[in-house]
C-alpha cells in the first residue's frame, strides 16, 4: 500500500489545529498506532521536531487482547482460536523485531507497557519533555481506553492472559520459542 505522507501530515496538522482551537495549549502530540510504527522513519521525515519512544507489551497479553479485539473469539472453535493465536503471535514477533531494530539503530528509548503501568511518570523522562510540558501531565488522571470505562492507568495483562486456555498459551509459546533472544531483549518470559 502506498502512503501519501504529505497528505498524512496535512491531516494530522489539520486535526492538531482544530484541537488547538477547541482546547488550546497543545504542546505534545503522541502517535502510537502499530501500523504507523512500521512507517516511522518516513513519518518522522515529515516533521522537523519529534522524539521517539519505543514500546511493547507482554506477548501473551498482546495476543489475547488482539484475539478478542480484532476477531470474534467467542464465536470461534477451539481449533480456529489456536490457528488465529499462532498468526497473532507470529505478527507479535515480526513487530517486536522491527521495534528492536529501530530502537537499536535510532537509539530510541524503550518503555514497555508493563514499565509504564508500574511507573507512569517514567514516560516524561523517556520522552525528554521540557519541564513546562512534563509538569502539566496528570499521571493519576482517569483515562478512557478503547471501550473500557475511564480509569487510572492499570496493567491489564493478568486479565487478558486469564482469558487464554492452557492450549492457547502453549500455541503462543511454540511461536515465541523460535526467538528467545527477542523475548530476552524485552525481558519477557515464556509461559508453560
């Protein structure tokens, strides 16, 4: 798929200016969608002022989240769920390799989902925000994520992983076992 990066920049700037008119004082815009991460260098080339922060999430929680968010998991057979989870785990590996490569090559700081949930204030230090901007962030604010009710930052990994059967965990583990060095890079462990 060809991306028109000038058009992308125009849409983002238009959105920024519209929000600026509504609420004012927008100092920082954060883009975190995985598809855009895969195009990060081309997107960054559109802007003169940016900083990078790499993030990742425990593969089991990530796979469970994607299974329930992107697929009709409750309507799938056990076999279909296993097949889908294997594909999702392969995609996690591919994406995580790309993040590691970009993190290493571009010297981008890494803050995992788990680190962020445990210490939300670490975000400001990793992004190296100016103190005037960092001081305005309300780290204890309730935020709305997806379709969950507004809440403070909470690690959802245990809840997500608890939705997986032992066979589903084993299917993910078989995929992850192909690249133990990658798991080590992020300090993630295989489950059995």
